[in-house]
């Protein structure tokens, strides 16, 4: 991750945002698209499996799947505020001993991480400029299931994201959103022998689970 992107992530996903997201999760549970992804993964069966959750934020996927019977989970997160929120919540829910965290850019850390049975990226692809590296390196680490939530590449979604980027620019916030072509994401995933098992759209998002 270049320095600009590092800083942009820490600014966008800061302690205030992390505290709000954690409060929301404690009061209402996971957000809608995260719930869809969780349900699709549970339908495939998660008991006894291992998880790598990339850009997991406050760790909703980690906590919910650990409660559902994962043997262990690893979170890789570029925001230090999100990472510490996830660790706090793991302690509160009593599964801190089954959850490990790494702080940094997944594409830099990937070579040091073990292969896991499940890999998830929930609304992460849209926060990173180098989609091919992110998808290539993450799909390679999923031995059973690969779950994604990322924006649909329709004209109106592109327009909405362009307006959001304009607001970031006007506020001098260096963070930017990216819409990567669905066909390009799918093509990379397919080269890893992963096939679609679940697909659903929800507003701007598409939720996909692939399996081997
Ligand atoms: C929109 S948030 C989504 C958080 C959570 N998955 C959710 O759906 O609530 C995107 C997350 O991806 C993380 N992220 C973006 N690029 C990353 C990278 N290259 N490596 C690790 N984390 C990354 C950000 O720090 C942020 O926590």
C-alpha cells in the first residue's frame, strides 16, 4: 500500500467511525449484505473450518462465523481503529483465543498468510485501486469457499460513486472509491477453479459465494 492509500484508510476508517460501527453491530447485528453473505456461507457449512477475513472492519463476519462453529479466524485490516474494535468485540464475545489479527495491506502481507478454507472480502474491493492483485492473492488462499460483497458495475452505481468521490475531493479527504468491472473480477476468480454457488444483488451491491 502506498503511503497515501495507508493514510486515506486510517482517515476514512478512524476511531469515531469504528466506535459507531461497533455500536451499530452490538445493537442491530450485521448489516444486510453482510447477513446475506453469512447466510450463504453457513448454507455451505462452516463448522470446523478456518477463515481469512480481509478488510473485515469491526469483524462482524469473524464474530458471527466463530459463533457458528469455525475452528479459527484471521483478520487482515488496514485500519488500526477497526482492528482494535474487532479485538475488543472478540474479547466481549469470548472467542479472542480463536481470532488472530494482522494490521496492514493484505497484498503486502499475503505471502506470509496461511491458506484457509474460507476467504471473505466484504465491501473491500471497492476501497482498493489494484483489484487484480487483491482478488488474485485472496482467491489463491481460499481452499473451499470464497465470499465477496462488491459494487455492481452499472451506469447509475458508477455515477453515484463518482459523486461520492467528488465529495471526498471537495472535503480534501484522500480516500477514493473504485468500481472494478465485474467481468474482470469473475475472470480472475475462475482462474482459481472457483465456481459461483450463490449470487444476489442488494441495491448497489452484489453478494457472491464461490466454491471449489
Ligand atoms: C467499507 S470498509 C468494510 C468493512 C467491513 N468489511 C464491512 O463490510 O463492514 C472497507 C475495509 O477494507 C479495509 N481495506 C481496504 N483495503 C485494504 C487492504 N488492501 N488490505 C487490508 N484491508 C483493506 C479498510 O480498512 C476497511 O476496513
